[in-house]
C-alpha cells in the first residue's frame, strides 16, 4: 500500500537546514527526518513534513601511516561510501557493504553486520539543534552507542539532525572474517583475503539472503538479535544443541533472532499479503499491496511465537510510523 506525506522537503546544506528550522514552517512534533527510508514502516499517511538530507561529499581530514579520518555528508548513500573506502584501500567498513540507507542514519542506528558495528569507525558526529539551529559536534563517547542504539534514538531523539559524520579507518590490513560464512565463502571461491574480495563476497551473501526492496517490498532485517542471560542460554542449549550464539558483555549471550524465528516454523510462511522471507527468517516481505498494519500483525505473531517457544523477547529493528 502506498502512503503519502503532506509535505516533503530536501535541504542541501547546514545553512539551508538552519534557515528551515528557524523559519517557523516546521512545527515541533509535525516533522519526521528520514534517510533512504530504510528501517521505517508507515502504517498510514503522514500528516506532517518529511525532511531529507541532500548534504553530500567526502572530505579527507587527516592521514597518518596508520589511519585516515574522513568527513562525510549525511545524505551520502551508505554503500557508496563503503565502496569509496575500499577503492582507497581503507580498512574497517567492508563488512558493512550493501546495508541500505544513508550516512546520517548509520550514526543514529549504529548499523552493523558480520561482526562489525559502525560505532567502531565513528570518530565524531556533527548535528544541528532543532530548537535553536546551533551546531554541535558529538564525540563517539557522547553518542552513547550500544547494539542498534545511540543517544539520537533515545535521550536526544528528535532534538538534533545529523549533517556530517567523521569516520576513522585503518590503512593496515585487519579483517573480521569469522562471523557468518564470510571466511568459508572466500575459501570456497579460492579468493585471496583482500578488501575487494571481502566486499565482493559480503555483497553476494547479502543479495542471496535479502530481497531487493526495489523488487519485493521489505525493510531488511526486521528484528534485532536478542541478548539473553548466560544461565538462560545454557538451559536452552541443553534442549537445542545446535543453537548458534555469540558471547557478549555483562554475562549475556547474543543469539540469532532468525534462527529462533525459523525454529518456530515461520520461514516462508504467509499471513495474508505478507510473509516471512523464505531465504532469511529475519525479513518480512510485502507479497503485494499489503498494508503497514498487516506487516505489524505478522511481526506481532512472530514475536509471540518466539516468546512462547523459547521464553525470549525479540523486538523490531524497524520503526513504526
């Protein structure tokens, strides 16, 4: 189902954004800032104004023998930036290849994949205060990053709009290949471990597992992976010896939501005009003209099923509007 906004405005500079915010045209609570539209589920028309950053550009701020710092406009497509880093021989972002969305959203969401989170790369975040148009630079620590979380999603939600993000990338070869099947795919294809090959393999894996939103409506990974107490994990492991896991901090263990959902029998299963993708149980797809409410109903049914079977609460990564 198509939904509509009352107004859509794209700005191309910090000055344009500041002028817009101070003009009185955008009332508090009547606007929504989006990146590429990823991680959003509209359940109805939006009666306010949609804002979008058109701020582009990549600027090399500093370079040493060990690392570079690159300042990037919030409106740049994330995967274009990853491609740029690989082309320049800079290490760190390659595992985040083909993640949809834009640079600004990466700093809000703390995107991650294949053992890497963008918080590990972010040096600082520049933003404009919505209330008074004042500029502020946030250090990585001030962003309070956690799994798929940041200060921009909680304490400062709706109070700042990100304009630029500065990333610190390595110049020495350091790879993370032990998450998922990245290493085995490199070995299977007899590929040398290079930036180009790692990016190429990850792009191929993601294309095989995730449907193209341009061809089949979806919001990518719909659910976040849950962190459970180690004691609960040990108990579940007795009943499910094949339960995948990843050690985490504070006595917790991360378990894949996709595995839990698949074990509940949802992979490939439909409910009306929506279904759980038959190649990746983390993904909910629109099979044709489904409404946002239909997607929510399926998501709620999946959440309830996982809790009933495993006693584990999973939560949407997608934001409902």
